[in-house]
C-alpha cells in the first residue's frame, strides 16, 4: 500500500538532520548569517506565540531582533523525534526545542516544532517552521 510517503535514503536523512544540527549551532553562536543560509527565500516561520514571518528578509529582521533582545546569549537544543519524507525532495522533521538562558525565567522554554525542509540546488533548506505547545488533555 502506498500511503503517499516515500522511503528516504540514509544519506538524505543524515543531511536533513545535519541542517537541524547546524541551526542549533548557528543559534548558539548568535550567527545570523549561518541561520539565514539554512532557510529558503520564501521561508515561513510561525513562532510558539502564533506570530508568522514570511520570507528570508523578514526572517533576518526577526532573528536580529531576537538575538539582540530576549534571545541574546540563549542556547537552542533540538531533540528530533522523527524525519518523514513526503517526496524525495520534501522532508518533515518533528522535534522538540529547549531554549535555555531565554528571557527572565531560569527554566528553559520548551516547545514542539515541525520543520518542512526542501531539497534545493544548494542542498536541504528549511522552508517552513511551525513551533507550537501541546496543551494538557482535559481531566488529567
């Protein structure tokens, strides 16, 4: 049965995971240029507060404000739960992020996220970021 998903190659999955690791490294270094290289021109980013930024130019403004404000000196750590290939050139990454030294509180900020990565002529790039927080099930 074909459920619409294709099998990935080990090399593709490793390359997608490498992009996510590079994102963490660039964030931790406050390296805006390196983060921007990981994004497509038309990237769409929805942060955990429900705010959406569209396009690499707007993403640059978003990250610059973040790294010069509440996110200055913060540390981003992604824990990948799964990499799923929709087509050979489109991958979904489901993960959780922990951002330490972020804002006024001592506890890391945690949120789940799904990234959509696409294969480009320059390799895998992040095309969509969807950050979200799961809510507790009623009665638990």
